[in-house]
């Protein structure tokens, strides 16, 4: 089971890097095609899409993963299949209804100024089919993950991203002569095309798994559909609320940030451009830096659920401690790296040095986001999904207040929205940790955290000095490469010397452990 968890995390991490690399290349090209204003138009439609997507799935994919892991632990294979059949029917129904609602309701969202930018209309229309396909593939991924099979998710993510990016860039380029609104709408078509491609991949793995499963070894009572629905609701509704909080927060940003930027003295077009810098450029960099923790969270839910079903408290504690340790080990240096290299990074990737302030201000969120992903997964695996929801609501209130007051201050501007995001994620992660202690008695090792911060800070100082030293002699790409590799080497070396990294850590990595 432990090997499956580590292997699954590694597979999802590697696929995550590939997906993010493709996505980063996409954003480099798309940003140059559309510019800051065009990206802002595209991003104006995205929060509505995310909200509809979360409502349509209603937390069912994670609930499917949890219950499937439970059934697998008991060797109730027929029960797992029955759970999935009922869940898939629900997913198809809600996804279809919401796709239709967004398609026909897009004009109302514009007319009632829920979305202030009227040019986002075509993006909303183009995103509506993706709601259906993305919801369905999430259900299949949840089921396969419940069986500790992460390869289907990894492969489908890569294929989805390749198709999505190809369609996105192609239509954005072809439609640009007709205006930014058409180009942004064309770019939005990529989400649906990628969803179709991913669904085909997942169907292949699903039917292969179905044929390979043996008949249930022991007799189990056949669950009634009403009982299945009740279990799904109990698990999925809190998970759904937790998931919905993210797009709700994004929509609150959409409503508050541009308006408060106007209060700070920016014109509507300027506010749209700054909003595009934050949501379309800075935030994707934060997500890129948390690939490992996102993959680990995905693997943690069924792993913790499996141990919880078997009442293996020692395994739960060990996995919790290991996941938090690795999350901090990785995210702290990434936060420092992005803070130090914010300007050259956004200049190289997006050709948008104006996004520097928002990016530097949000860099600390990398650490908090990684912790939030891990702690939420642990609580969901412990079948305590309501707790992250309550914590996120509290954190959301904090963010709204920070956005309202900070963004309207000219000295902060869009950086105020970045600070609000940091506060939001930090509060949610901290509250999650308090409840994890309540249920597992786990407390993060303060000494290790301080060591990581000190070493990462030293790494940042080295990177800052080195970048300034070589700036007159090398191009931007080479400066970034040399500085990043040197900083990484310094961090890894000092962590090894201080005991923060051990041979035992390396032995746990599939394909690498045999060398240690």
C-alpha cells in the first residue's frame, strides 16, 4: 500500500510537470497572441466555468475515490462497480443541465453585469460544452484512483492538455483578426476538445480494469440505490462545497478586484489588464510550483481512506507526517525562488514585466497552497469533509476584507489582491492543521520548518547575488537557468548536510531507490 502511494504520487507528479510544461509554453504563446487585455477577457469567463464545473461534479469524484478505496480494502468489487454506476448517472445528468444553462445564460451574465466585460461573451459560450466532458472524466478518474491506479489519470491529463493547447492556440491565432473577443472565445474552445480526448483514454483504462477484476471473494449485501445516494451525499456535499469555494472566491475576485482597482484610480481597461496579470499570469505560476503537493493530495485521499477503513491509525499518522514534511520541503524553496526571480520569470515567460509586483506579492502562497492541498486531502480521507469547507469559508471572509481594503489603496493596487490570496490560503491551511492534530495527534516539527526556512532564505540570497553578478554577461534564459540550478544545488546540499534530506527519502522513490 505504501509503495502504491509513493508510486502513484510520482506518476502524477511527473505527468503534472509535463502538463504544466505544456501549459506554460501555451501561456507564453497565448499571452503574446492576446496580450494582457486579451488574457483578461479570457480570464473573465473562467471563474463562471470553474463554478459551474464544481457544481456539476458536486464533489462526487473524490467521494467515488474514497468509497471505492473502502470497497477495495474489503474486496467488495461488485459494490465498487455499483457505486460508480450510480455516481456516473448523477454526473451525466448534472453536467448536461449546467452546460445548457451556461450556454443559454451567458448573455444574462453580461447584461446584468455579473461579468463587467461584455467581450467575454464568446468565451463563456465556448466553455459551456467543456463542463459536460470535464465532469465525466473527473468521475472516471476518481473511480480509477480509488483502485490506486494513477497511470490513467496521468496519461489522460497529458493527452487532454496537448489537445487543449493545440486547439486553443490555433483558434486564438485564426480569430485574432476579428477582435480580441473572438480570439479569447476561440482559445476557450480548447477546454472541451481536451475533455473529449481525455475521456477516450479513460474509457480504455476503465474497461481494462473492469475485465481484470476477480469476482467478489465474499458475499456482501447488495446496497440499495437509496443507501448509495445517501452515502454519496454525505461525502460529496461537503467536498463539493470545499471545491466550490475556490471558484466562488474567484468570482468574488472578479466582482471586487476590478471595481476596487477603479477606485484606486485605474481605468476599466487598465483594471482588466491588471486582473489578467494576477489571474492569468501570477496564479498559474503558483499552481506550477505545487505540482508535487497536488499529486500527493490526489494519492492521499484513497490511501488515507484505505487505512481508515482498516482502522490503521499508525499508517494514517505516518502518511500524514510524511506528506506534510515533503510538502514543506518542496514549497518553501519554491516560494523563495519565485520571490527573488519574479521579474525575470514573468518577463521571460509572459513578456510582461508589469506582472512582477503581483507575482512577487503572491509568492508566499506557494507554501500555503501546498499545505492546504495536503491537509484538505487528509481530512477528506478521514471522512471529515465538512471541516475544510468551514475553514475555507472563514478564509474567504478574510480574503474579501483584504481585497476590499488593500486593492483600493493606490500603493497596493493589484498587489493587494495578491496579499489577500496569501491570507486566504494561509488561514485555511492553518485551520486544517489544527483539526488534523485533533484527529491524528500530529503536530508539524517546528525545528524542521525553521531549518527549511533558514536554508531556503540562504539559497535566495545566493540566487539574488548570483543573478546580479552574471546579468551583464548572459541573456535572460541563461541567467535564469544558471541561477535556478545553482540555488537548487545549494538548497539540496545544505538540506543533506543538515539532515533534512536522507538516503531513506531517496530509497522511497520508485526507480531511484535501488541506487541508495
